[in-house]
């Protein structure tokens, strides 16, 4: 039985590392979101490997370094959510978020080589584990809170598919967090941090299942193993001027007549399908002629529709937020952000004009 469990854990760890490393390499060459997703996979794979480290090496300091990968996963998930929200342009790699991960792990390696021969080494080690897990829980809690707030504020910036993926990731992180705290409390209160390896199996198998699922979603939704093409650029993807202008006119006419932006779930793919055009071609035309990404382009149309209705006496009895929701916005914060970005004024300031 234990051999089967160890195989599940080992294979999950190996799979997460391989896909994570491949995605990491691709992330450095393309989008930051792939880089952060790679760090999440590698971090979870390392956490999952803690059981293997204990069973093979019986080294608690290596176990500590391995556990500290939660300090890598937490900011990576937050930055991944921020990158996917597309609320800012060209988000650079934020190395400062990962400093605690580097500093703490270097500290534990220093601890290992300086006090490993001390008479009260075991006492030092247990106290260190307590401090480590307390800090990790607080750190993870802060980033989980920041991630959830960011997700709620900017959910209308996600495409429908990406919305589901981020939503599933948040659900898995919350689930893992609750179970992890339960384990820490049990280990602290009843085992004094000497819990036998067998008790770790349930949470590790659960984490392996999560890692399998996450890896599968990465393969399906990022298509990083199959699709090597990046967003088309002028030097690799050129439209004739007349063709580009024709598509722009077609898009503008469709936006004016059908008002697809009123649908809060509209995505680049659904709009492209409505126009019977390749999504990459449509994205290129939008970027080329409006200097906006797809989300900003759609939100700009929504803002213009809100402005029209605010100036229409028929909507005088409507609340502004109600008008915003009717025009396709999914949250108050997203509406305020998009409105100020488009007009330079907050909605309330504009209404007073």
C-alpha cells in the first residue's frame, strides 16, 4: 500500500517539476504569467517532495528548506493573478516578493552547518520548525488575502476560460491552506513535531492530485507543449493596410450595432467568432489601431455607453452602478478603474460636470 502511495507522490513530484521547468524556460522567453505559473508548479512539487526527503534522507533541515517553498508559491500565485488581470501594461518580474524565500532558506542552511553538532540541536530544530511554520502560515495568509481581493476587483478583465482557471486555483489554494493549518495544529498539540511519516500521506496524496490537475490544466490551457507561437507582432504578422482597415470598420460597425460589450463575459475568442476572424488577427488590429489591449478596448466602449446613458434623461432614476452593470461591468472597482482610465475623472466627478 505504501509503495503505491509513494509512487503517486513521486510521480506527482516529477511531473510537476518537469512541466514547471519547461514552462519556466518558456516563461523567460515570453509572457510573465507563464513564469509565475511555473514557479507555482515547481513550488508545489517541492512541497510534495517533503515526504520523499524524510523517507529517503531522514534530514529535518532539508525538510525545512523544502517546506519553505510555500514562500515561493504564495507571491507567485499573487503575481500570476495580477499578470492575468491585465490591469497594468508590461508587468516586470517582481523579485522583491521572493526575497523572504531566499533569505529564510539561506538562513536554514547556515543554521544546519553551524549548530548541527550542538548538544541541544534537537531543541533548536523543533523551535525553528515552530517559528518557520508560524511565519509561513502568516505569509501565506497575507498573499492569499491579497490575491483574493485582486481577483474580486478585476474579474471582468479575465476571459471566460482564464476566469475559470484562476477561480479553480484560488479554490485549491484555500483548500490546501485549511488542511495545512489543521495538520500544523495537530502536529503541534499532540505530536510535538515528531509526527510519523504515515500521517502525512493523506495531505500529500491530496496535494499530488491537485498537482496532477494543475499540470493538466497548464497543458490544456496554455498549450505550451504544442503552440510555440507568440502574440503576433508587426515583423512576424503583417496585414495589408486595406485589409486591416476593412476589419477595423467591420469591428466598429459590429460594436455600434450589436453592442457585444454589454455582455460581461465577452472574450477575445467570442468576439472573433462573431466576426468570423482569427482571434490573433483581431487582437493585432485592436492593438494596432487603438493602442489598447482587448480588455481596455472593450471597457472603453462600456465607459462610452455609460456616459451616453448618464446624459440621457430616461436613465435619471437609475443609480450609476446599476448603469455600469447593465453596460457590461462586473464590479464597482473595475468600473471605477476603467472609467478613470478612459476619462481622467472618477464617475462621481464626471456626473457633477
